[in-house]
């Protein structure tokens, strides 16, 4: 029966560690996206599809 207990312990640890890891990754992404220094770059990239580039026309 110790095999099942060990499996459950490892499984529980992996679930908790994975949750903490992905929450930290999500928060890092949010911090990067809302960092004031990145605002201009994101605004420029948001306008990019709307700009007309004559060199692409045939």
C-alpha cells in the first residue's frame, strides 16, 4: 500500500507545484503587458495591421 500513498503524495505535490508555477507565469505576463515602458511598443504594434504599405500591392 505504500506505493499508492507515494503516488498520491507525488501527484498532489505536482498538482500544487504546477498551479503555483502557472499562476506565477500568468502574473509575470500581466506585469510585462502592463509595464509602462512597453506601452508605446504595444500601441505601435496594434496599429501595424491598419497601415497601408504600397510595396505589398501587385
